């Protein structure tokens, strides 16, 4: 069904997309929660520019970034709960979180590397000296 985006208050929208999603949350390889939701997305791409498969690929690409990078920051590092309001301090904290994720990824594939970010963070919070020695040595 064709609808003008401006009619819906979405001037510039070429297509409106409905996506039905089913999400499963896993803990130790077991499904502990399943949710179903319907999402609506507006795009400025016309049907000739992006067919349904291309649009689905774009949406999945967005969620790949969200689940890989932002989930770590939001849930593991609790970035959304940070109450720092000073711009420079907030940027510095974000940089430190990025460095922590980078250092985790570097060690992850090593012989004795931790496989989860929370485990790695706990290990280094309890005893930061080996990490400091590694970075300065």
C-alpha cells in the first residue's frame, strides 16, 4: 500500500517497513527469555534503490553494530548509567571503555585469555598489576 510520508509526519520517507522480530536471550547456551515485537522503520530509499532483501540487510547491519559494540558498553560497562555530565570527562571515560574493549579483544585469543568481557574486567579489577606491567613493560 502506498502512503505519502508527509501525510504521516515523515517528510522525505520513501518507504515504511514493518519488521516482526523474535528475540531470544541466552544464558549458558539456554534460552531464558523470548520476546516478540513489531518494529516500523522509515527510509528515504525508494523501492528501485532498495528492495526488501536489501532493506533487511541494512537493518541487520545496524543491529550487528548495536549488539556487538553498544551492548558491551550498555550492559557490561553500564555506560548508560554513568552520571558524568562534563563533556571532556565523559569523552575520556568513553575512550577508557574503548581501550578496555580493545585490550580484552587482544588477549581473548591468547592461550590463557578470558573469553568474556565481564570475566576479564573482574580479573583486572581484583589484580590490576599484571595488566599494568604488560602495558608498561
